[in-house]
C-alpha cells in the first residue's frame, strides 16, 4: 500500500546536505517546504535515519545497488513516497544525475530550524 507523506519539497532546491554512512542518517536542508499542500516559508531539515538497508540506482537503470554506488549531494527531491515499509525518493544530484533511492524500514521526519 502506498502512503503519501504530508510534506513535500516541490520545486525547492536544497540548501545543505549531510550523510552519516555509519550512523545511517541523511539530512537534507531546505529554505521552505509544503505541509499538507500549504506552502511554509521556513527553513527545515528532512531527516531520514535508522534504516535497515538502503539501495540506490540511476533512474534509467532497472536494478538497485548499494546506496554508496550512486549517492551524491542532493540538489532537489523530485518525488517521495512510502510503500510497504519502503521510502522511495527520486532526486537530482549536484552533478546532474537522476537517482532513485530506497530506504527500508526507516524513520523519516521534517523539523523546522529555528
């Protein structure tokens, strides 16, 4: 079953990126976001953490590989949804790649930055 998240980052370019390979944590920073369809012009961080496993692939490829094979600095999140305990993201990276990311059984949240 697919579940849409209540927040999104339509047309928002990232302002920062953090990846802790050993701690299983990615933080992506934005200047604004959408909360249940309402535009919120406030700095925030998207936190993806504590996944059981994570995979990546170029969007043009068919098969997922290790996360580190295609992880890059995320410049924009193009799509994000949850289905069957899996968080799926399609992102654009600073080097112009379109990458699909998959995180199994992870925590995902958004926090405002004061």
